[in-house]
C-alpha cells in the first residue's frame, strides 16, 4: 500500500521560509518521480516541482530560484525547501507519485503566507 504523508506547512510572513517533507511508504522514492503540487483557494492543483529517479528536477517558473526539491534516500523522504515566500504561494501543498498507472496523493499540508 502506497502512503505519502506531508508535513511542515504553517503560517509565515512574506519573505520567510518553510521546509515541507513527504515521507513515503510502499514505494521507494529513488525509483520514481515524486512531485509537489499546490492548490490555491478556489483553484486547481498545479505542479510546483518534481524530482525524478535520476535526480533531475523540474520547477514551475513561478518558484524557480526560490524553491528547492530534494530527497533523502535513507529516510525515503522528499523535501521542498521554500525560500522568499510570497503571498501567492499560499495554498495546500500535496505530494504525488505514480505506481503501476495509479496516482497517489498525500493528505496535504497548508501553507499560508501573510504580508
């Protein structure tokens, strides 16, 4: 059974930082692509960053240079370091991966950036 558990969200002032964690079980994060998505209030869920099995990374243009995705193989965990946070970054952040044609999501962690 695949499980993804996110944590690390919270309330932060603009310009601040947060680090999100996605702990995986039932899959090995080094074997597949793991992504972070954001769902802003009233909006659809969009890809923010992803890390592939070969460690290649992708970032949405809006977060390029501010966010860094990484993983700890020993902890089977994927991180999203978020710096220089902006109010537009507010939303629920979800971790995602795929296995055997099925998509898996965590429960999400709320990030709120205030002025």
